[in-house]
C-alpha cells in the first residue's frame, strides 16, 4: 500500500480520471457474478441482484418486502396466483372445495410431496404451520394480521381430516378466504416443531432464532422450487434446484429447468446497471434514469425491456403520528408531534410536493401520479374520476392551509408554529435506491418553498427498517410497499395493531412497551372498514367499502402518495418462457423458464 501511494502521488493530475475509471472497472469486475462460476459447474443459471442482505431465511419472521421474492424461491403454499391472469391456481394442494355456507374449505394435497431433505410433506405439516406458527401469539409474524377475521380478530381453525385432506373453518364469511388465507408457505414440522415448543431463558420460543442468516444452508428445509446452497454476507445468496420439488413438465421432466439462481447483493442500483451492461447480471429493474440508455442497447446487448404498465408498488411520504412514550420519553418530539398530527399540516405538505415534476425529472415521464393505497390493477381501486381526492401541486393552497392551522412566516420567510418554533424535520429513506434519493431531494426542495426545512437523510436499509418497525425513532420517512389484487392483503397496514401500521406503530411481540399510544377515530374507522370488506361476499358492496377506505386515507393522509412508476425490467434473450406482468415481474413462473444457450 505504501508503494502504491508513492506511485499514485507522483502521477500527473491529468491521469487521475483514468486511474479512477480503471479502479471502478476492476471493482465491478471483481464483484461481477459472472465470475462466480467454477470450471466444474457450468450449469444453467440465472443471476440477478438485490440491494441488501436478507435479514432472515425464516419466512414468518421476515419483515423486509424487498427480500420476499428471494424467500419465495424456497417456500410454497397450498395455492398460488397466476400473475398473468390474476387467478388462483393449485400448488401443494391439487384441489379444494367450499362448503355451501362458505365457512369451510377442504384442501386435498398432492400425492408424494416431499421436503428438500426427502422427508414426506403431509397434512400434519399444514396443521403445524398454521396452528403452531402463524396462529402462535408468541411468534411475531405479519402473516397473522392478514388472517384475522371479524371484529374479534379470530383466526381460522385448521384441522386434519385424513392423510391428504385438511380443513379450514372461518367463524364468519371471509371474502378473501382462498386468496389471502391459504397461499402462505407451509413449513416442516419434523424440523421446526421442537424449536416452537422449546423456550429460551426469556420464555420465548427458540423458533425466533431459527433459520437466521448464519444457519448452515443444509439445515434449512424447504418445499419450493429451490433450496439454499450458500450465503456469502454482503456478496450473494445462491440457490440450487430442489430435487424433490413436485412440479413436472409436459413430458414428465422435473422442474424448474434452471439449475441455479444467484442473487448478487449490490447496494447501489448504479452498480447493478454496470453489472448488467457488462454481462454479469441476467436481469435488472429498469429505472427511468436508465431507460433511454438501455433501450438503445437492447439489440447489441441481446436483451429485451419488458413493460408491464403501472407497477403494483406504492411510494409515499409519511409522518410518525405516534403520541406514545417509552420509558417516559416521547417517541417524537412533542412540538413536532403536534405538527405531524395536524391534518391541515399534512394536507399542506401534500399540496406542496410537485409530483408531476418528480415524474418528469426523476421518472423521465415513465410514471403516473398515485393517489390510492390500492393497486390500479385491483378491481377495488377507486380512481380520481370516481371521486377520489387528489393533491395536485398548489403552493397557494398549501400556504393557506398552514396559516389556517396557526402557522406563520417569520421575517426570513421561514415557517414557524404558533409558539415560534421553526418547522424543521428529518426525512429518512434507504440509501442506495437512486430513485428514492432523487425523490427525497426534490421533496426537500419543494417544501423549502413553503418555508419548511427538510433534513433529507438516506441511511442503510437495515438501520432504516429497525427505526421504522422497532425503535420507532424517526420523524418522517420516504418508502414504498407492494400491492396486489386483494385489498385485505394490506390488512396489516390498516389494522391499528398490525405489524405494518407504520404511521402509528404499536409495539409488536417482544418489543418494548409504549405508554400513551392513541388511535385516531379515522384510523379506527379504516380498520373497521377492512374488517367489513373482508366479511362482505357481495362484490358490488365490497367494492364500495374499499372505495370508502380510499376516500378516508386520502382525506386524512396517513401516507402522502407520490408516483406510480411503470413496471420495467430488462431480461436477457436467452431465457425462454418469460410471461412478464406488473403483478409478478419477469420470473414469477420460474419453474417453467428455460435457458436456451
């Protein structure tokens, strides 16, 4: 290192850009997943990227939506969704039948199902997964929030009928019964049952520490198309085809066809782009700032950019509305908490964000303004044409709302509250996501026009999620969630006690208690409407219920929705069988995709 330093310092200044460029190329090449191939193992593989390390390989404990797709390579449930048609299809269960009153559903498992260690997968595993894990209050899982039924929050009962049939019973009509309740991954009783029953020194199931990222891959027993082969921290997660996976091709050949999948951990979307262009990645999400460049290179690079229309993801700014205290200390500075909990303040912020400029500049026109938590693909989506309130850019209206709420401007044109406190807060997002970083910078600039100082601070993903869901030590954030067809899949966001009720989070099992936690009337109303919507079997009435939830969310703005980008991905032409959709992306049907070279 000393020798290199002397040489480097003696080089003339005009060589510096060349040296830096060379270092960049060497760094990208060294991290290039294309180099992750041994001479003895040239097998059909797919190489893609993810922004951060997984937090766990234990699906029920995972709270990171960005790694859900990775985990679903390992696990499968009774049913699945066809993301091209939107219909429910058989998975581990070959068939199902509802009772006449719609309160019972009996699933029949396929014959000969096995776990990745060769052990039989049986009805006992299904009963164990639901009764001992998903329904276990000692296990903090977001899955349970979606499965709660009615005002009482009762869970379905699950019981074994015989060696191949299992029965689910709900206490009252539950419209999303099939789609929401029975697609969650089934877990192996023979491997995990002991960890659920055994308690640690604090009286918690040791299941909570099972299948972490430090677990040897061969100890993680799965039923999906792939099993974990290796995990190199901050480098890659490697999956190998599960030889006991149940699916077969048209000629009886085992599926999936792709032998190995490598998820390269790349903490910058810019680096992912470099790796894709150099041939190291087989697919990359096409963000708007990359679109023009990649479009010109489609033929030369032997890839295709797929466009699925508006993405199912949401993006939003939200404030910490939690009025509670921990150990006598307010989670949010009381002065700022009063701002955030002022409806006119939130509405003023919404009017001050120039979403069209964000679309034009950050998204290069490849997006639309977003106004609802429900995906546009959903039959329950309420459009602005149908009466949904929108917050188009209007600085005059924004300032009027602030003045009406008791705020005022000082002689420096800075916004202050009635007590003279300067309106200033920190806006967090996850570092490495260039689109979000650009959006945050734009929002900072927009809000400065109404006298608000925003300290925009991108931080590491794991630190960010810990603040949002655990320590609750934050003021405002910029993030997004993934949507879908069924509104009840978002019940854990809108149930005041849900694990993703981020704007006013109640402590989850195992977290420190909060004193003085309050639920606003509109907040409770949304939660009640989600219960009512899940109970209603008449589709027209159900649509109106969810329309009302969207009206309330847009009036009260727990989330200030921003932009809905187009769903764009670039995929190498050597993959056959791609059925791209905004709901599932390029590889939702991974079992039937083939490598052609």
